[in-house]
C-alpha cells in the first residue's frame, strides 16, 4: 500500500469513528473542553471590554501570552472564552482590539461579518463542543461590504465573480435601515449586525438555542470605530 493510500485509509477510519449510530458527529474526546474556569457570559463580555479599554490606553498584553510557553500550553486543546464573528477587513484584527493572546478567541471572519453555512457550523462547534459562553457579532465603521450592498440597492450595481453573492445577505439590512436619520452606511452596518444577532438568538439549531435559553450563552452585537479604536457593544 502506498503512503498516500495509507493516509486516505486512516482518514476514512477517523471520519467513520466520528459518526455515531444515529448519524450525528461524535467529536474526539480531546476536543471536548469547557470555557476557562466556568466563565459566565457576562464575565467573558467584561473581559473583552477591559481588553478594548487596555487597547485604547496603549496597554499591550504581556509578551508571555504569545511566547513559546503559551503556545505549548494551548497546543493540545483550546479553551476560548468568546466567539468573534467579524469582518475580514485588515484594519479590524480582533485579538489586538481586545488585547487577547493565543487560544482566547475563536474567530470567524468574512467580508461583512455574515453567517453562512461554514460560519454557522464553526460557531456551533465553538458553542456546542468547546463550551464558549459568548458570541460577539462585530461590524465596523466604513465597512466596504456593506457599502457594496448599498450600491446594489441604490444603483443596481453588478459585481464580478463571487463578490455579488457575498454581499447578497447584507441587502436585507440595507433595505431595513433605509430612511433612518443619520449616516446611511453606519445605519446599515448596525442593522446588519443586529440582524445577524437576532438570527442567532432565534433561528439557530438547539446546539446554540439550548445554552441561550439556559443562560449559559449570550449573543451580542458590536461596532468597531476605525478612527478612535473603540468597540461599542449592542446589548
């Protein structure tokens, strides 16, 4: 048997072992961990708020949080305390904005901070398997994806490749925010965040809804200001 075939066989056995008799995924035991020290949703949120306050004050996290010792401590398992659904924009790096280190945040990023199948599956894994107590959906000032969705609505703009399909989920937020006082882009950015938050709170699978109902999970929205570095939470 060739090395390639051997690896394929091992991978197939591993996949089969990860499916229970009912057809549901049975994750490996080493991945089934809980949030650090039973952190509550409010404690996790407070940790993020303090981290952003440190970022604003120029207080950088200790080097030890990203050194070899920390890397080795997190190599075999992860215990993040929050999920961040955020934009891919290069100016919005969640770990820096919240002053966090290796293994603390489970980050799902795409242009426009939307939830597709891959993002939802990733979120459900973080909540259902890793025991994360907090999900933050974070938009940001002057988001290009939301601006593109506005252009679709107002100018019937057609974008090449997959860009058009990427901004489609944002269009309902643009429509719902039309006519509101203030900046139309900022209004649409906030509406896009809140729409996703509402979806997660009401239309998710039991793996997310059950901990929400029991108070073990909280889902909140947020907006990052590119100019001053502040994160505003919508609770």
